[in-house]
């Protein structure tokens, strides 16, 4: 089966999905956070009755609306790609993966749509309190939409609550509550949404800092910064907390991803956390090369993060690939052997059942059941295929964490300077605030690289490799759609940037 797979098509399909997802996530986190900031701004207006807060709210709400509209367009395309480029995936897990996506459309989109028009066009047409309620409902609806998407993604990282049907070759849902209450799903949701709050805070701070540098809309900018910095500081601290919890969960559910994040090849007790390092790109599992050209390590910290103990053993890539009897770890090589028995048993079962040979079918099904947990590994040709791109995951993780620490310090400096009424006199800090808006997007993308590239080669962790999840399409067809989407998404991004920069140049006093 493996020999018949067009790997060029698989790579183009992966590239197309990655392109769509990365463009989509440019818009989504800003929507998640800016919706709540607009609700905060309007709450202050309703409470104080100060018309300047109303003007401030309407300005940020306009930018929110521009971003929201284009984000919806990219999100719809992303969901359609499951049916076009990943039809085997859709067939095998559609019963499970489709449920949260359907709920997102029925519940979250309808909630947003109901109150979206009131939020934008209801000024002076409904009461202040009902308008404020509508704004809060849009914020809640936007984040509920993210909840169901991240529940689906969390299930891909840690598939639970389902059972494989050998007659249909499909995974079928058994426990919907288990699906949505999975620690991985919850961890994904709280970490991703709080990072969206952080990005939106940087967005408001960056634009407001630009106004202060230009000596325009001084009071507007300082008020916006004050709210955004408090929101951003709490969000950034929560991002750090949820990130720590997410790493702990990853150690239990995706140990290979954690090993790649640390470029850890040989597990040890205790394991140190690499603060900075230069990864040896030529290093392969099982060879004698050093994993790093140089590194600065914090002793015992990785054991603490992953095992909640300074003496905890954290398995490395070699332990996971080749096995470790002392730690009771089954290696990928053994999992592949068992997986191929599961694949063979499944094939024999279907053939015997089709031929009406009940005894042979029963024996084949028994063989499959013994090894069904390793079914996905049966489609791998070598143990090294189970290792994600180590350098990419390692550096992306450090970019994300390093910028996260920087953002905490930035918000603290801004709050201090606001308190001392010195912010507008610090052009260097203000320029740093403008730059940090773009750094926020870098951190967002780096986080998703860790999440998705670190999961490779799996579409569904340990159960469905991407090579099996693909559609039977010609590679040229998928390549054409890649470049069409690249042109379309780039045009949409340019359009958003032009519209936003035009609105920002007009300022809060413009119509």
C-alpha cells in the first residue's frame, strides 16, 4: 500500500492546509481578544456615560469588524479542505471530527450572527444596556466558536472516546462528553484563547503607541493602552501558566513531541531544560553524534515541567524509537511490527467476511483486536518516520516562549510609565510597542508550528498517518490549488491591511 502513495501529492496537500491554517490564524486570535476588549471599553462607557469612551469603543469595534469578516472567509475554506484533500481522513473520523464542527456552525455562528448586527448598527437604535449585552454576546460567541474547533484539534492530538469499526474501517464516537472534556482539548482551548487575548492587547497597544509617537489622539491612546495593558498582563501570565500545564499534558500524551521540543535524544534522570542551544541538524536517532553544537541548560527543570518532580525520567527520542526496557517503554520498531499484524488482520477479516468464511473471519478479527491500538504504526515503513522535524520544533518552541516572557515585561513597563505619566515621553518604548504588535503574530505562528509539526507524521496521533489520510488526487491538481490559495489569501491580507491602515490613519474622530 505504501508504495502506491504519491508522496508529492501528500506534501502539496500538507502545504496547502498549512498555508490556509496559518493565514486563518492571522485573523482568529485578534477576533478572540479584540471582541472582549471592545466589551470592556463599552462597559466603561455605559458605566461612566463619557462619550469619549463611546468613540473609543466604536473605533476598535470597526477594526474588529474588518478582521472578523476576512477571518470567516479563510475559515470556511479551511473546513472544505478536509473533504477535498483529506477525504480518507473525513471518511475514517468524520463521525467524531464533524460533530464539534457542526456545533460550531449551529451554536457559535448563530450566536455571533444574532448579535453582530446589533453591535455594529444598533447604536442609538437600542438601549445602551442591550447594546452592551450584544457586544458581550459577540465576544462569547467568537470564543465559543474557537472552543469547538480546538476540541476537534485536541482530539487529533489525543484521540479518546471512540471505537474503531472494522467492518467500515471508521472510527466511531462512543463518548461525546469524554471528547469535549479531554484535558488536551481543554488545555488547547484555554492556551489558544488566552494567547488571542494577548495578541489583541498588543494590537491595541501597538496602534495606540503609534498615535502617541505621532502626537495624535493622546487621551484616546492612553486610555486604550491602560485597559489593554492590564488585560494583556493578566492574559500573558495566564498564557504562561496554561503553557506549563500544556507541556505537562504533552509529556503524557505525546512524548515524542516533547522530546522534539527539547531535542532530547537520550532520556535521563533528572532531565535539564535547554534555555538556548544550537541543534545539530545532522543528528539521527541511534547515532553517536551530539544533539547540540552548544547549549545552556537549566538542570532538572524539564523533569519538573514534565513529571512534576526534579527526579522524574523524561524519555528521549532514542528511548521512544528503540524502546527502553528499564522504563517499560515499547519502541516504535515494535509498534510497527504489531501495527502490521493489525493491518494484515483487518485485511484478512474483510476478505474472509466477503467470502463468507466465518471461522477465518473470526480468527482474523481476533488477530486485529490484539494489535488494534497500533494500527496506525502499521503504515509506517521505518521507526525514524515517527520522529518529527526536531530543529523546526525546537526553535519554534523557544521563539514562542522567549517572546512570551518579553511581552510580560513589556506590559509591566507600559503600566509603570502610565502610572508615572511618562509614557508619551519615551519614544524608544513606544516604538518597541509598535514592533511588538508584529512580534505577537510571530509568537502565534510559532506556537502552532510546535503543535502541528511536532505531531507529525500523524493526522490522528498514533492512529492515522497523513500518508493514509490524504485524498486520491493528482499532485498537479493540489499544487495548482496551493498557488491559487496563496494568491487569494495574500490578496485578502493586503486588502485587510489597506482597509485597516486607512481606518487607523483617519483615527477615532473619523466616520
